[in-house]
């Protein structure tokens, strides 16, 4: 004999609360998979573009070549966006020095050139962090709340199933197991929605953490190159080999300055 119980039977007998819970879980699942697909494609493309830009940056003969590449390709990934903000800060400072009234200094131009460059690089990193973390809150909310929403639907379904069984006066196992089993479907749906969201959140969080760590390290190089102009020197044969020495010197200067005043080297504040 065919069993009339099942998910279709549960839907046909569900009340407004149960249907609302199901609709909520469906929207959460659609949003989760939309973010998984779109962010996954975006992260893949961003990594390819970032690697291409970094290779071009380190192979460039001077900063003018890097600026030309940015003008041609745009700032579609975090590393070129960071360098673009650095170039913008330098150009803004040069325009301010060359053709403005020094007695009317705006807040955006306040401070020395190194402080202006530091603020620009930090602002670029913050903007990239906000862009990378888009959708993370939704994934975290779904991952943490979906099991409890499903459990609420299960409790609600069991409550009404037991009321119906009590009114019918038939408390045998076959009469109880069917409605209760149908109600447990809501818990299964909640887990099915929450598990992909939790996995996606952890994967994207790890990817963002690695990208931001590399971006912060790259910001030291950009600061050193733009602040000292070392990459444009004709004596330089390998910028990558000397960048760590430049950063170490900058850190040493910042520590020495910290003995006289509370602030260190502005480039060290990027983290």
C-alpha cells in the first residue's frame, strides 16, 4: 500500500507559519547560491588580474610604465587600485605645491607628502576590504540562523501534528510517526541551506584574508617606491631584491623617530 505521507503531503497540510518558514528558507538558499557563484567567479578573475598586474609591476622599468598600464587597463583589482591611489596622492600634492595659495590649505592636503601618501594607501586598502567582504554578512547570517529557523518549523509542525492526533483520538505509532516525520523535514531543509553558506563564508573569508595580507605587504613597497623614487633610479637592477632593504631602513627610521615623539614612520601605519 502506498504511503500517503511525504513532503507533498506536508506542503498540502502546512499552515501559514510553516509556508512562511519555507519561503524564508528558499530565499536564503537562492541568495546563498547567487553569492557563491558570483563571488567565486569574481575571486577567480581577480586573482588572475592581480597576478598579471604584479608581474607587470615588478618587470616595469619605472613608475611611469606602471602608470601607463593602469591608464590603459584600469583598476579592476586591489593591487592596481592601491597603486592608483598612491599616484593620485602624489599628483595631488604636486598640484598643490605648484599652483595654490599655501595659506588656504584644505584638509585633504594637510600634512607632509608622506602622510598624504599613507592616508591614500590606507584608504585604498579599506575600500578594497569593503569590496572583498561584500555578501559576507549575508552568508554568515544564513549559516548561523538557518538551522534554528528550520528547527522552529519542525517544532511548529510537531505541535500541530500532535494536536491533530490528540483530536482524532488515535495515538498509535503509525499515526504519530508520519506527521512527526514530516515536521522533521524542516530541520533537514534548514541544514541544507546552512551548510553551503557556512562553507562558502569560510572559503571567502580565507581568500579575503590572504588577499589583504598580500595587499598590506605590497603597500610597503608602493610607499617606499613613491616616497623615495628608488624604482626610477638608473642604478637599480632589481627592485624586488632591494625593496626589503628600503622597507627595513624605513622601519629603522620610524623606530628612531619614535624615541623622540610618539608617532613612527607613516609607512608603518598601513597595517
